[in-house]
């Protein structure tokens, strides 16, 4: 009975409505602060491991994760989103969902173990068999933590989530670095997700302080399974899109080119994930509570996208121009071949951020069927783009995939906005200034590089930074841009003030 009382307190969301804006603001600053810390730790890991390991080491791990990533998308069956989105939730439902997640984790672990020799044969890499056997354990670990993670997010307990995430990185990253330094090679990359996921699982259980009950037949989880099943199927298709390029490159071009491609992609997406993941973790529960107020729902989304565009557009524009110095300075000279791939991938980096935001809208409104439909429609298009680019090598795959994603994005957004107060016109007004200023920064930085032709990487880096600084400073003289910047400054002031009073 005590366990049921505890879970009632954990499941209740009525108190969130009274201060939803304040919780979103505080959650936003806590989560962004957490992501800034983990970004710093990940950056250190990227720099150090890139110098201790070879591109082929990263390529071997990418070969396995390109396949296991499909299972990761299915691992929680979308039931974490179902727990967050559902208005009325009880103890027995969450207990049943927990055991379903554990069963899925065990099943995926068993399937992956059986696939280990198949992957070794497919890629012509015998070493992949043992790598796959160890990485299979991440599914079981994930199944044990899904519902505890979801309960933390449902309650918008972002301070605990921040502590958990930072702690897991502080344990896992030094472990991987020490192993690599001691000569463990690619095994250090195997240890990284195992240690991180195990630490997060233990901390989530400790923070929620809830032990699931035995499964019951009359818990009425069928609607949640239907919702979660559509979400999980959508995530499988999304991971198929994200993995198809790695599978094709690994199969036809080998571990070395795949290592260059995967490091370029991960390095570019590192800042995107640090922004997208925390904002999404705040936005989905907040939008779920606002789904009955369409105009407030639309304004919340547009305000969030506006903030993300001001942060991400100049970052990705800068990375597009400074691709080579960034890659060489961060990863080392042996990774110079990844720079062209990095630059081509940067073309669609902001599109990836906007595409990710469509998940918030579908999930928060309970429209998992529509999410599955649109994902099923775009999957063959994007996978086809990788096939088109494959004859031109890793650069062709990167360029073709980026251009096609940018081309289909307007249709995807327009479909997502149906039934809401959102339109492409309103979205365009929310992102037009940061995008145009970033394009101006790209043009000016490229011109300055052509005129000065600096040879040293650090000077190239500084000239590009100067070009963007001049462009955005000049943009502040435009009244409408200045008003938007002032509005953002007021929001950041509110964030800071709110965090100081919690």
C-alpha cells in the first residue's frame, strides 16, 4: 500500500498546471545547464579518444550501432512517451508498462546476441561478433530504466535528471579514456555506453524510489500500448534513416571511411543534441498539458523554436564555413578527411533540429498514428538519397542526404501543423532573422577567408568568428531584429531570475 501511495504522488500532475510556465522556465535553464556540462564532458571525450584511437576503431563500433540503433528505437515501445503524455495514470498501469519494457529489453538482448555472427559475416569483420555480444546488454539495462526515467520527466523533475545525466558522464567518460590510454582500443568505446546506461539506471531507481508491482490483467494499458507502438514504430523508421547511411558506407566502403563519416556526423550533431534533447524533454510534457489550449500551444512552440533558431543557426553556419579547422583542431590531423563530410552535413543541421520538433507536436497531442504515417512516407525518400550519393563516396552520401532532407522539410512541417494554430508562415516569422543573419555571416566569413587566405588553422577559425560577429552586430541595427533580440534577452533574464528564486 505504501508503494501505491508513493506512485500516486509521483503520477499526479495537477500541481504542474498552476505554475507550468515557471516550471518550464526553471526546467529549461536547469536542463540547458546540464547539457552544457555534459557537452563539455563529451567534447573532452571526443578530443581525447580521437587522439588515442584510430578511425577504424570508431568505424567498427559504428557498424554495430547502425544495427543496434534500430533496436534502441523499439526498446521502450514508445511507453515512456505514453507515460508522459497520458493525463490519468495509475499504479498498476505503470507497473505493467515496466514489466513490458523489461520483457522487450530481454528479447532484444537475445535477438542481438543471435545477430552477432551475422553482423561479423555481413561486414567481413570477425571482431564484430564479440563487440555485438557486449553491446547487446544495453537493451536489458534500458528496459529496467524506461519507466523510472519517464516518471521523472512526467513530473518535470529536471534537477534530478540533470544530476543523473552529469553523474553518468562523469563515471563513463573517464572509464573509457583510461581504457583507451591503457591500449584497450575499440573496447573503450564498448565500455562507454555500458557504464553510462548502468549508472543512469541505478540513479533513476534511487531518485524515483518506486518499486513496480506484479503485472495485472485488468490494468487497462491497451490504449497506451497502441499509442506507444506507433511511437516505437516511428522511432524505428527514424533510426533506420539515421543508420542506413552508416550501413551502406560500412558494407561497401569499409571501416576507415565509415569512421571518418560517423565522427563527422557525431561531431556536427553534438551541439544539436545538446540543444534538442533538453528542450524536447521540457517541451513535450509542457505541450502535453497545453494541448487543450490551441493558441497557447502554438505560441509556446513558436517561442521555443525561435530561441532554438537564434542559438543553433549561427552555430551551424559557423561550422559550415570553419569545417576544416574545427575538425582538425578538435579531432586531430588524422581526421582531416572528415572535413568535407562535416561541411556537407552542416547544410541540413538546422533542418534536423526542426524535424526533431515535429516529434514534440505529434507526441504531446497523442497523434502517434500520424507520426508513424509521415515517418513511413519520408523514410524511403531519405534512404534513397544515400543510395544516390554512395557512388561518390562518403562526401556524396552526406551531400545527397542533406539536400533531400532540406527539400522535404516544408511538406513535413505543413503536415505536422494540421489541426493546430501553427502555419508555415508563423514558423517562418519565428526563424527568419537568425537564418538570414547566419547566411550573411557565411557569406562575409567566406569572403574574408578568400581575401586573407590564412594558412594556420587557428587564424582561419578566428577570421570566421569575426565574420559572424560583424554580421550579427550589424543586424542589431535593424529595428525588428533588435526588438527580437531584446525579447530574447528579457526571456533569458526571466530564466535567470526564476532560477535564482527556486
